[in-house]
C-alpha cells in the first residue's frame, strides 16, 4: 500500500483562495524590493520557518487522527513514510510558493537576475526540506525515548531533583522532544548563517551546494530509519496521545481553565469560547506557540532590519494568530451538526472572533516595548497592525463558519 490518500484535501475554491492570498502577501511584502533586499528577507523568513518546524512538527504528526485507519490497513513502514511526507507537504506547499514569489514576484525588474533568483530559491527549498526531513525522523522515533524517560529510574530521579532544589518540575518524558527542538532549530539557523557567510566569501553556488548537503542528509536519515518507521510511529503516537492528554495541553489545562477567567468575553459567548479554548489546548499549547512567535519577531528586531520590513513581519505575525481559528473549524474540534444543534451560526462566529481577542494585549505590549528599545513599530504602524489583526480575526471567523456549513452539506 504505497499510494495513501486518507485525508481530505482542500476544495478547488479554497485552493484558489489560498494561492491568491499567498501571491498578495508576497507582492505586498517584497514586490518592489531589490535582489539584495529579497535575499535578506528570505533569510529572516527561513529563520522563522526553522523555528516553526522545530516547534510544531510533533503537533502536526501526533496524535494522528487516522490512526485507526492506519492500524486496520496494516500500513507498511514505507506507506507510513509516504503518508508523513504527504501530510507535511499538504501544509507547507504554500510556504514554498511564498519563497518562490519572494524571489520571482519582482514588480520592478521581473526579468533581471533570473538565474540568480532560481539558485537562491532552489537553495532555500533544499534547506527547508532538509530541516523538515530531519524533524520528521527525530520526532517520529522519539516516542520510545520519551516513554523510557517517563517510566525509568532516570525520570524518577529528575523529579526528586526538582523537588529537592525547589525549581519548577519539568516532565522527564518531554526532554527528548525539547532536545529535538533545540537540535532541529540549531541545524536550520546555523546552516542559514553558514550559508550567508559562504555566499559572501565565495559565491551563491557554493551556498546552494551547502544547502543541498543538508537536504541529502535529511534524505539519508529518512531512508536509514524508514525500515522501523512503523514501529516508531505507533510508539510515538501512543506517547504523544498520552502526553498531550495528561499535561498542560490536556487534562491539567481542562482543570485549570475556568469560564470565569474569560473576562474579555461577553457572558453570552463565554461557554462557547471556553469550549474552543479547551479543544485547542488539547492539540497545542497556544500560549507557548505565541510566545515563540514573539521571540522570533524580537530576534529579527535585534538584527536592526529596515523599519518597513519589521512592520511587515508584525503584520504577518498578527495574521498568523488566526491559525488558531483555523484549528477551531476542524470537524474533529467542532462538528457542524453539534454546533448547529447547540446554537446559531452567528453566535459561533462571534465566539471564534472573541476567542482571538485574547492576543490583543500581549501583541500591544510587545510592540510598545520593542518601540521603546528599537523605535519601531511606531504608534501609527501599531494601529494598522492591530486593525489588520482584528479584521483578519473577523474574516477567518466568518469564513470558518461558512466552510463548516459547506462541508456539512457535502
């Protein structure tokens, strides 16, 4: 069973909308930039992407919603490998399109430096693909190590060590994932820096060769561990299913989050927003994900880029918050038949919108602290960023309700 298609893809309408939005973002971001500015922009973008790959890969792969189908079909290791690759590609192809448009979406000199742009784009694809492959391999075989740390004497000693020293206890089973996050991000970020040095010292062709080596290394790891990928998949899926259900993303979050804590939500919507937050927290620790995004933006600001570029980064980060709304419209999170039975569509739309307003205060505080230190973004830019955040939250909430309704009819 080599050709696996057990996940529903995007409809033609949504595919068209996603392509148009990606093109618009790219042209708005770098449409009038020169080649050197595009290279710098792409490097900063790759920094952010490697951070996301390092952090989000286990949440994308595990726990898998199609586990029962995979078990019943008795998928081979090769089939599971192909399934992983298709699952990741279904999510990251807009990123590859955006990188392509960063170089070729040139409104001023569209036919200049075409070969150089092709080399730079190909190198970026090699690097990002290599980092993704390394992340897939490391996280897919981390389940056994995590379970060992959770159940072995080493894990128990770590818990006792935490109690004796009175510092915040870290679940020993999370250590392999933490190490993988550090390794994957270090691989990507250090490779970007080395590639930049190689390009400055020699030529971009040598940078391409270096990124190709990273890609070949990722392929090598994937082929090396493919023979045992089925065993590793079941072990990792079982661990992450248990881990996401028992730690801060699951039952602990359920017990700690109370309806009365949603002070910014109108009383009519509190219960609905509370349900969405619980479902999202079971899949991904939203607070840590947003904090990592703020850290990435601050890292870029520390490099003192062009103020306009930094403002665009903040705009993209504000829009990226709406991925939580996208998560809330998945059928396994909010089946439309149940939502329609409980309340009206307009109420659910408003609930998703108010759910996103929780990020306004951290966004505003982070921008103002950055303005105090670096002078950007200014108050006018901040108002535009906040307006874009609010409008994008409202847009995704409306579109999400419409999509659920259409999926239910089909």
